[in-house]
C-alpha cells in the first residue's frame, strides 16, 4: 500500500488547510512564504484535488474512479463526488467519533474491528448505504483504545445525517448527506473542471 510520509502539518500548510478537518488539534507555528507567485487556474484546480485526496486519504486512481462514478450519476458531479467520499466506511467511523483521525479510522477498519449490519467489513473504501448500522465488534468494545478515543472524540459533533450511540459504539446512517452538511473545505467545482479537460 502506498503511504504518503510527508509530515501532516507541513502538508496542511502547503494546501492551506486547517488540521482540525483531519481530527488533529495541533497548529503549525510556521508561515508559508511564497514569493508573490500568482497561481495559475490549473494550479488552483490541482490544489483543490490534492486537498480532497489528502483529507479523505484516497490515492489518485481510486479518486479518479470516484469522479467517474459521480459523473455517471444524476445531478451535479461535484456534489456527487463529495457525497461518495463521505460514504466511505473509514470516513463514517471518523464522523461517528469512533476514531480521532481518518487515518486511525482506516486502521480500525483494516484490523477487522468494524461490523456493518452484523457482518465484519475490513475495506476502508466500502460505500455505506442508507439504513446501514455500523458498530465496533463486541470483542473490541471493552478495549482501552476506545475509551481513550471517546474521551478525545466523544464531544465531537456528529453530523445530522448520522445517528451515533457512543455508549454501545454503534451508529446508523439516516440519509445521505447534502453538500451543505459536508464541512470539508474543498471547492469541488474546480476538481470537476480539472477532470473535464
């Protein structure tokens, strides 16, 4: 599996992204010094794509596949793309507050700690459907790891399209999110412009 080893805060700084969106409460003290360079239209579009890929932890080929799937659906391609990214299982675990960061959520899914409708799923990119019940398996619920996570992430606001039961480490998908309910600071229209060239 390809791993990006660039320090997270450095990457956030270069993309102009607040680390809070990744679940990280640190701030970088350094300022990005760019010598009054004017960024081209292509440069802006590329930065938005890199931002979305970085936030959701998706590599280029799967991201392209998400774009093609979103383009084939009815409605606005950009909105469809953001909704597809939000429906990823690792993102749902992060949104429910069962992980501190999306990377940790991905690891939790990889290590077979997650059940979807009672079945073990260890694919972070698994797309959740409306009505699905996502929970941490019984064996893992009592571990110290989840007590620590709930202390840190338990007070994080759960989006309205999800219903979380923090006590039982269980969540239900009530509906798909609309673009207004997705707080990721990405201008998806620029991504669509980049791919439609």
